[in-house]
């Protein structure tokens, strides 16, 4: 089984070309998957969840055409 890859909010912001505040706004809106707690008050985003989410979004765009 493949080991999970965790991303910080800053890395997610770079991935989408947005700022860190927008990352959390998108989470609140349900635009991207929520981060997971990795200990104490630390949260990280799972790269695999973001990849799957992006793939679903792309498939929906292509299906709509």
C-alpha cells in the first residue's frame, strides 16, 4: 500500500495559484476536501484526495461538453 502524502495549506495554495486564506475558504465552501488532523492542532491535506477531487472535476467538465 502506498504511503500517504501530506501537504500544508501553503503547498495547496501554490498548487492552485491562490493564497492560504482562499484554501480555507474553499474548504468551507466544499470546493476542495477538508484537511486531516495529524496531531494536536496540526492539519494537513492529503495529496491523493486532492488528486482524486481534481480528476472528478476534470471528468465532469469533459462530460458536460
